[in-house]
């Protein structure tokens, strides 16, 4: 199914909980705010995901907060696999060493692990937790049990931009498949911390010179660079890439039961939480969720707010 801008729906991003054992200063909080909410039941998540598949969704991304804090995480993964979706997860990696094999057995296909510094004190400053060793253990365990492709997420800021090439070497050494260099989002805590925003153009130029192959990923039209080691580097620029929104294929299921059509938008949201509580048959609930998806696709549109309305945005785009 396509929205009125011709963008196909292929991906659902599911917030499992707002709870997190880290406190990263730039967290975008999935655009859902700071209030603590534990999340929908595994049955409700499966119900929405089953309808999503009818509308063309192929991939489910589990996120948070920190999804590994959900005790029923393996059950959720299994239910999504039973529907026939490819299931991935974003995680801070702190608990991954202990549960990676269990998640693999449940059907988790791949994982994105956040790693924003290799320096212990800086890692603690960014995340609020002295947990670098545990995260590195989790990364190695994910590689070992083959949650592939194993990807690292590195949000580039003025606090850590000098570590980009250290992170690249680390990724090559431990055998992860890909590294995402991510521009800070101007949403959530990122709005208040935007003084630490770092443009990625100079870093990207150096990586381009190092690469042996280049391509553009369909999702968000993200540039990809392939190194001779086999490492794939993806540059994610939600703020400075003028084509980012035009390549979006995602809808979001929020922690409190809303279909959110854009990370940045609060006015393009459909509340379906009452459907789960209603005394209705499964068939009736399913049809109501189908209608919510139809409405969601009809109102879904690219977000241009940060590209066109602020001087900072113009600067990030190189003045265009």
C-alpha cells in the first residue's frame, strides 16, 4: 500500500516500553515523550502487526526505551515470526550477553546495538551508565550467535565525533556487519541538546574516499559505503538529507497504542488504544484496526519542518 506521495508501507516500528536503563542525553524517545509507560500486551502487538502485514509490511523493528527490559520479549518476537514478519531490534546492548541466544532461538533475525563511545568515562557521560564492558560483551555475543546482520548505531555529536574512525576499526575487529553513523535528531531530548549537533559532511567525505563501493539504500535514501574489510557504513542524516523523508517506508506503533505516521509529527497520529480494551470480537477489532491503517496511510506525509523553517536547518543543508 502506498500513501498519496507514492511511498510504500513496508516497515512497522514498535515501541515496547518507555523504561530504559540508560539516559542518553540526545535520546529522541521515538517522538513519544518522557512519560513512563510499559507498553501493549504481546497479544495486542500481534493483532496490530497481523493487520500491518495485510497492508504490505514485511519488517518489524522492536524498540523502546530499552526493549530487553520487557520480560515477554521472546514471546513477542515469536508471535511476530509466526505472522511471517522479519523481526529486528534496537538495543543499548547492556543485557544482550545474557539473552542473545534466547532471542535468536525465539526468531530474532538481526539487531542494532548502540555504541556511542569506546572511552569509559565518555561512555558514562553520554549514557549515564558505567556499562561499556557489558555492551562490548553483548556485541560480541550477538556476533557469536549470528543475529546477523549485527549493526552498530553511533550517534555522532560534538562530544564523540573524534571517535568515528576508532569505532570503524572496532567494528571491523569484532566482526559486526554494519555501522550506522547517525546525525542527532532534533526531537525528544535532542531538541534541548542540539548545541552538540555535528554535521556529518566532512566525516562522510573521508569515508567515501576510503570506500571501495557506494550505493543508496531505499529506506530514507541513506548513502552506504563499503570498505575493503567488508564493513558496510550507512550514513543516517534525518536532519540534513533533503531526501530522507521521501524514502520513508515506516509506520509506528507507540507504547500507548497509537499509530504514529512520522517520528516528528504529533498531528498525524491515530489512537487505537480503546480497541484493545473494548468488549468486541477479534474480527471486529481487526476491522477497526484495518480502518485505522487506511486513515493512517491517507494522512501520512513527509516532514519538512526542520529543513525549511529554521536557519540552523538551512545551515545543515549547506545553505540550500
